[in-house]
C-alpha cells in the first residue's frame, strides 16, 4: 500500500501531466484563427507557429509576426503529398 507521501507525489505528477497536456493543446491553436493549426507554417526568424493559410494572408497585409511583431523574412512551410503520413 502506498504511503501518504507517495500518494501526494502521484497526484502532483498527474496534475503536472494534465497541465502539460493543456498547454500543448493551447499551443496547437493558431493565434490568428484560434482553430487547431492546419497545414503548419513557421515565421522566420521568430519561429512562431500558424496555419499556413492564416499567416500567408496576414503577411500579405503586414509583414510582421502577429505575436512578437518581428519582421517576417520568410514563411517556412513543408509541402507533403496526401500519401505521406
């Protein structure tokens, strides 16, 4: 049987894991459209993450990162075939 200290440690670990999962879920939302990121793209040089379509439209209007306002040099985007996993 687990002692009280072990139970507290297990509870803290579970809480830490849940918090990390919530942070990861929040981090996977596009800061522009607030939906889950679709077709991931990154801004260079700050490497913030957005939907490709969202950051492309944003950069057409203002060539600065919507999060940190650094000038966007490039939008980094990987093109994959539908067959790749």
